[in-house]
C-alpha cells in the first residue's frame, strides 16, 4: 500500500496552488471580435425573357445584433446547375454577377446595441460613402447568355440559382442569403399589344388571348417597368383604379409560364399609352324642392356625391312655355338658393351639376312654383 508523508502532502498542495494561480493569470488583451453582417434578406430573382431582375435588402445589423452593419458592399453570385444546390455551392463554384456598394461605418467596432437602454444610435457616426443606405432595397440585373436562354445546357442544369452575401470593410464574407432560382427553359411568346380604355372610375387594359399561359401587367415609365399584378393572372384584361385626370399612363403585358414551380416571363409588349381626360359629367341633381315666402321662392336640393364636383347652375323660366336659362353665372357650392321674384308670377326651375373639368350634368327634374 502506498503512503504519503506530511512533507509530501504539503508539497503537493503547493503545486496545486501554484497551478491554480498560473491558470488565473491575466494575459495580453485579446483583439476585438470581427463583427460580421447578417445575411441580405428578401432576395428575389425574376426572369423576364433573357434578363434576370434581382432584388434584395441590404443588411443593417451584425450577427450579434449591433448596428451599423460592418458591410462595404453586397455581392450576388449565380450558378447554373440542378435545382437542388446549396448556398455554399453557389458561393464556391458560382460566378459573381453583381457588386453593390453600401455606405460603410468609419469604425466597424464602434456600434450600438438597440436592446441596451444606455446606448443610443445618435452617439454613433452614421455610415458613409457613395453606396446605398444600410437597410435599403438593392436591385441588379443579369443578362443571360444565348445558350442559357435557349436552354442549350446539360439536362441536369435546369435552373440558375442566385445567392447574396455582404462583404465587410476588410473583405470578409458575412452570412449568405437564402437562394433564389429561375428556370432556363425558353421564354414564352409575347402577347399582342394591349388596348387601353377608361371610364370615370378605372383604366382597363385588354389583350387577345394566346397560348394557355398566365400574364403579368406592368406600368411603363420611361425604361422602368413596375408590376401591377401581384401574381400571374389567367384573365386577358386588367382594371387599374388609380384615376388621376391629366396623367398619362402606359402599360405593357408579359406572358408567364411556370416550369417546375419557377416562372419565366416573355418579352414585354410595346407599351400602350393613354392620357386621362375627364369627359364624364356628374349625375343630374335630385330632390329639387321649392318653398314660397313673401316675395321669395326658396329652393333646396340633395347634394351630389362626386369628389370633383365644382357646384350647381340654377336654371329658371317663366312657366309654362319659356326656355330655361341660367340665373347663377358661375357654379354655387350650396344646396339652397333664395330667388327673389315678383309675387303672383309662376316660375319653372331646374338644376345642373358641374365638375371641376367643366362637364355639366343633364338637367334635374323640372318644378314650378309661384311667389306670394
């Protein structure tokens, strides 16, 4: 059996204490952890003929929740291959198709924590530079090469997958976005140029039906196409209720075909434009009544409901045979009028409503009354 002397026990205790002291010794200060930005969010890829429109949201925070994000640019990578491809594969084997400059912090280590009540964003210098603001929506395009657009790729290469990643001020990658993919099947043919008509309440865009595909409708402003349909529609008309008189509206339509749950759109039709001119008169006023008093015929009527109403023109004639003529030279806004006339004379009255564009309604129902 092994035994220890008292001296041996003391020596062992001293060794343990010295070891513990050595473990607790404070070393040189560690460098600050490198702050990495979160992943770009909301990445979308929409293929329209041979162009892929890309959109994402620039990171505005780091992975530890602090702000501003340590980001100088956002890069987008693309890889042609099978549908099941990981973000890591796209970043490793893909091609960079876009680089978007972002306003960067002067000192990436100087941040604030939104959850810390003792810190304030006002105490931090805002990001600087010529790029996009952090948190802004970034847009980019990739023009597909002819072989890819025509589908002349291996049978396994059915889609083109895109991934976005933020790059720090020191060139390090942050987290990558979720992937977004488009099919490489041939785009469907464009529909014929649409017709545009309008009423007082809506612009209607119509086009002839084509192959069994769906459609997207766009508003065209210069070279910009803004989608008006949130999802593809199988209808061959679209009603736009945004009525602004004097505005010029241009519309284009694209066919949409779905391939393996991914959409591909055709070239846009030539734009069809219309200038909205108010040619629509108000409704004829209703409820015209007359009440007589000494030397006065008091007229009242129901108010029209048109939002662009300018007022009413009151018409009068000596009954029964005279032609009605205006007695208010300009439209009146009130729905009542006192007509001072000689006693004993019978008068006929009617009303017209007038809008701000000068359109006049049909006359109201005619009434007759005699002043006392």
